[in-house]
C-alpha cells in the first residue's frame, strides 16, 4: 500500500514502510543508486504502479530520477511516462517503467537529450 506524508514543502511517497521518493512543487523526485535500480532489460527506470497511479500522476507533471552514483538526473513528463509506460513485476510488486530513450538526461557536467529512440546530443 502506498501513502505519503508531509515535511515542509516535500510530500514523501512511501510503498509500505519504504520511502521511494517525494513530491515537491510539480515534480516527483526519486533518488536512486543507478547500478542497483536501473533496469537492464529493457534499459529503463521504474516506479511502483500504485504510487504512480495514486500519488504521482494526480499531483505531478514531471518525474525526476536522481542517480546518486553518476550525478545524472533523468527527466520525463508524467504525461509521457503514462502514455508510453510498460508494466512488469519482478518480485517487488507491480511497477511501471519507461525506457531510457524517453528520458532527458541532465547533470554531471553535461546535458543530453534522448528523443524517442534518437541518439544522445551532448551540450557541454
């Protein structure tokens, strides 16, 4: 069961007893350790399905995955995530995922944009 609680201007999103991210302004922020949390097959970022349906979709317009290992932030509009999401369950509950080619990458000294299967374009 997902739920959230407030702390200043952040609303923490939980699945069971585990905090998976927080809502602030119009964004859902999900800090991750990329080597452990990024899906390999397909290459994607995932969000708990119930948390997305009940908390992210009604309360945010942008999703930001913050990879604490690389310093790269992955941005996607909630509408894009919702429209193009896939669904899976690999033992941690039902999740939605969006493949990496649909995320805009920012940070770590550069700026990259992936557009629907296109190549990365770096702006340094």
